[in-house]
C-alpha cells in the first residue's frame, strides 16, 4: 500500500466523492474546508471508510464530521498509522 | 380558481436526449427500442428495452454528483436542468420557499443498489458506498433536484408504478393552489439492471420477442406484452398569474384536470374490468370542467397486454361513445417508462397541442375489435384544444389527466 500523502488522499477523495470545486493550487486545497470544496459530510464519511479499508485507520463519526479540511484529515490518519508501526 | 400552466419542459428518452430531439424523433417514428446492452440479458425471458444510449454523465453534471447518483437520477437531473432553462426560471429571484419538487418513482436507484449489494456480497460491508444510504431510494430524484437548484418549498415523491407520474403532476398542482409559486415535477425512471430486470420480468407482462418491431404492439391482435424503457420528463409548472407576472418566456399549456382511482380487489371482477379506469377518466374530465366532446385526442396507457388493452378500450368507449377519438401511443417508440411514462406523455401532448399534430404509433396494427382510432403510419395533423392522458400502474393504479392548449 502506498504511503498516505496529500496526493494519495486527494486521489481517494476524488474517487469516493468526485472532483471538488474551484481550487487551483494543492496548498490551498489542503487547507480549504471540505464544505467550501463542495464535499458534504457524506463525502468525508465515504473517504474515511476508504481510509479504514485501505490503511486500517479508524476514525469515529464525530472525528470525521469535525475534521474540517483535507490537511487535518491527513494529519489524523497519519498519526494513527505512525502509532501502529 | 387560477390556472396551472406548464412553462418548462425537460425530456430524456430512448429516442432523444432533449425535448426537441425527442419530438423530432417521435414525429419521424424513430424507435429507441433494442436489445439490452447495459447487462447481458441472455438468461432472462425478456431481452429488449428502451435504453438511453451514449449518455455521458460527466458531459452534463459536475463531477461531485457522479459517484453519488444512480443512472436514473443523473438523467432526472439533466431533464430538470433543461426544464429550468426552458422556463427561464431564475430560482434565486423567487421567494426562498416558493419552489418545490414533486417527482414520482417506481424503483429508485436500482442499478446503484444492485452494485452496492454486489459489493456487500462479494467483498464485504466496508466496500458498500456511504451514498447507498440515499442513492437507491424512491425520493432521491426529488432530493437531488432540490439540492441542485436550491428549491426549498414543499416537496415530495409519489410511488404508484406507471400511474405515479401523473399523480406527481397533480400533487404539484395542489401545492400551487396552496402557496407555491412554481414546482419542478414529473418523473424520470427506469431500472435496467439485473436487479431491476428480475422485478420487471416477474410480472409476466413483458414481451419475450427478440425483434424490436414485433415486441410492443398495443391494441394489435398479436399484442403479447410490452417493452420497458428508461427516461421520462420533468416539467416546470406554475400558477398562471405568477408565470405571467414574471414574464415567463413561454406557456406550453395548462393542466386542466386530474383524477386517480384504484381497481377492485383481484378476483372480484373480470381481469378486463374497466370500471375504476372509466371512473378516473370521468372524474378527470369533471375536474377539468370538461365534457367528453371537449377532448380532441387521447394519449393511451397502452399496456400491450390483451386484457389491459381491452379494459382501456372499454373505458374510453364508455366515456367517449362512438366518437372514435384519435389515440396516440408514442410510447411504442420508447417502451413503457414506469413512472416516467405519464409525464413524458403529458410533455408530448403539450408539443402536439403546440404543433397541431399527433405522433404515430410504431409497430402496431390496431385491431378493429378495440374500436380505437390509433394513429399509425404518419403523424396526424388536426386542431387540438384539449387532450386526455391515461396511465395505469401495476396492481390497480389508474390515473387520468386533462391538458389544454396555452391559448
């Protein structure tokens, strides 16, 4: 399984929930709220379930709903992956 | 009472992916019926359907909507887009809760559901999409149209198989009389996937013919079932005074009357009993303040199943007597579109009223035993003021609607 990077998370997000809206640069993307990217809570939930499936990352529903941005989701996921290894 | 007018049309059909494309194909009797391509139909008793082919969702819809929608929901969104454009409706200019959505559905997002059941069975629960929570559901098209266009007025969904599409338009009319300014209404339906197909073939009413020209021949001596299809129409309906006040670009026509009834319990009457359908037609005319002589043509339900064809012919005979009204069956070109059929027939009736022409039915050679003047061969030009549309759903649903010209 590839290392979980922002590029990989973005790919998963697009696969699960389609293209986001109107963000030109990757840096901006990572720190933009999911809602501003056009991703609703179900889109984030779907992405989280893929992270669980592919990376064994377990996030509670509350964590998923409150996660806010792609950067924050990546950070939470990577922390779990690191703690395991 | 204020008139309810249709100001926008959006059509997705097996023989045309927009209103004008469909109307041109229909007048030219171009059929959209063929062997199923979306899955291998070899193992099923019926192999023909009216499929919408060559539809690329990404060409019509934002990428965000694709992973969360069934094929039929994508098609309904495309029809709604066309209807809103056609009506020149700027939903931002209307009161926040002034526009609602009322659609009908017979199955919901069956193909989506089929794929997720497949994922569940083959791979496990963690492979089931979170979007399954709503993408399969009957109400999903109403919800997605509402979200896409920001329509927050009273909304809903009706489920009455093929009759439900007309019932949805009738519900929209009720909401307009209450307080809404406009409603997006109608139905785009179809479940052409293995999971949907076993449900449809289980009725025993599908044609098992393999030649598209011999499969769906309502009111023909050789009628032996029908061909299902996918598609339908979404309409923008408005209160006439409000539509005129906002200078709506066009008024396609009026919804004048509607009624729905339910058949008697099976076994208590002959299978071709026409009493409840007759009653629906009579009540729809009464609701329209019309007498039988006011009706210039009928868009028939045309089940293609002999006892149901007999019942419909008997109902029309009981109401219209020996008048032999022209009967249009454009659905011979598309197949029966479940809930989508009624709204598509209403859209077609409005185009017929506009152009003074009834489209021909394909493939069928009407038998004199039914006493109906089914339009075949070529379009029939005539002056039309009001038209009756009939739709029946599996299990006893009857629905009838009267639509009139805009002038």
